[in-house]
């Protein structure tokens, strides 16, 4: 493996890592949104 290949691989890896971070973040936000929606629905029913 040449030095250039290693650098390309590292860049690719970091990009993938960044995307994975975002998708995990997205999952977290979806969970949070559904929690909020559920809480809101319960509060609406309680009134």
C-alpha cells in the first residue's frame, strides 16, 4: 500500500464515520420526536 492509498483510505474512513455519526444522530432525533409526540398525545387526552 502506498502512502497515497493510505491517505485516501483514511479520508474515506473518516467520511464514512461522519455519515454514521449523522445517521445515529438521526435515529436519536426520531426517538426523541416520537417520545415528545407520545407525551403530547397523553397530555391532550388527559385534558
